[in-house]
């Protein structure tokens, strides 16, 4: 299924993307922000990575082992910027 604004809004993956727009995040950070298990977040991240929307970009030190950090891809940033005009148009016509 192609990625559209409609199928991202309100969905957990859309929430992940929204959070990640402000900067790279770890699984732990996303799980805490969304009140999900780490495994649930990993499942969503795997799908987003498969869709080419996120990429692992490094690690952060953890208490026991390093945590992988994920960020939005350039393609995701470009795609998200294309949604501004339709969203604003819809808001202004309501």
C-alpha cells in the first residue's frame, strides 16, 4: 500500500514519525513516549525501515548495552513536506 497522509494520521507509525520529526530516537524513548512495549515499537520501526522512512543512524550508551538510534530518512522528510499544502488547504476550507 502506498504511504499517504490518510494512512499515517492517528496510526502508531504516524505517531512515531511525528515524534521523530523533532530528532532521532531510541526504541526506549519511543516506547516511553507512546506507552508501548519495546517489542511493539521494534515491530513498527521494522515496517517503517522497510518502507524507507527511517534508518538506524548510530548508538547511544545504555546502562547495559548501547541503544540503536533511528532517524527519518531524507525521503521521509521530503514526503512529509509535501503533505503541508493539502492539510493547510483542508483546514482553511473547514
